[in-house]
């Protein structure tokens, strides 16, 4: 069982930056692949970035590649998402998720994740 708690969201002007954190409980965090999703009002929850259990492989959605960076610190049971050069279209609730226990693979779909955080709001003003 893994519990996830996101933090770091907020209101920022276009062009600004934020760092989201996702703190995990449990001793098995390092054995899970992690992902960051976002969901804007009236839209589906979409994968933004993903990372394998050891951080060796990452994935980014095309809309954020070059602007966002996913990383993890297994010693701290935490995964991060650095958001740079923010634009109003990045406004959404951001969720972290854990899945793929003991599988050294990126998890690319919502159904592949077993545990979800409660989300943190990111609002980018123009």
C-alpha cells in the first residue's frame, strides 16, 4: 500500500516556474514507476511525465517536453515535477501516481497506475 501526497501547486504568472512534490508513504516506493498527470476542467486526465523506478528512463508529453522535468529521490520517497516556462494552457489539477510494482518500465496509461494522490492545483495567469 502506498499513499501519495502532492504539494507545491499555486498561482503563477505565465513564464514562471513551480516545483511539485509528491511524498509517498511505505517502504516500497522505490519499486514503483511514477507518473504525473493533469486534468483541466471538462477534460480528460492526461499523462504529463513518467519515470521508472530507478529514474533511468523518463517520458514527457509533447506539450511539456523541454519545459517540465520529472525526477525522484528514492531515499526521500519523493517524486518531483519541475514546471518551467509555464503557459495558461498548463492550468490544471496535477496528480501523481504509482504503479508497475517491480517492473522496470514506464507506465503510460491511467489504468496502469495503482495509487493516486489527491491532486494539487496549478493556475497560470496570462
